[in-house]
């Protein structure tokens, strides 16, 4: 998911350089949303890993 966010960020930067402001704004918005979703899922995964522990071998 972080890869998709970075892809949309690059698309937004290229579109912004070429002057396509509406496309750049949309791509930047998508990249921002996907980045925050990635962060939330990462934190949830980290907390779940700490709660569960290693378990019995």
C-alpha cells in the first residue's frame, strides 16, 4: 500500500510540473489518503503483534 501511495505522489509531482493542476491535486489527495491508511494499518499490526506475543513453542 505504501508503494501505491508513493506512485500517486510521483504522478502528482509530474502532473504538477507539467501544469495539470487538477490531476495533480487529485493524485496528491489519493496519495495522502493511502499513506494515512497505511500508517493506521501499520500501527494496528504493531499493537496486535505486541499484544499476542510469541506464543508457545
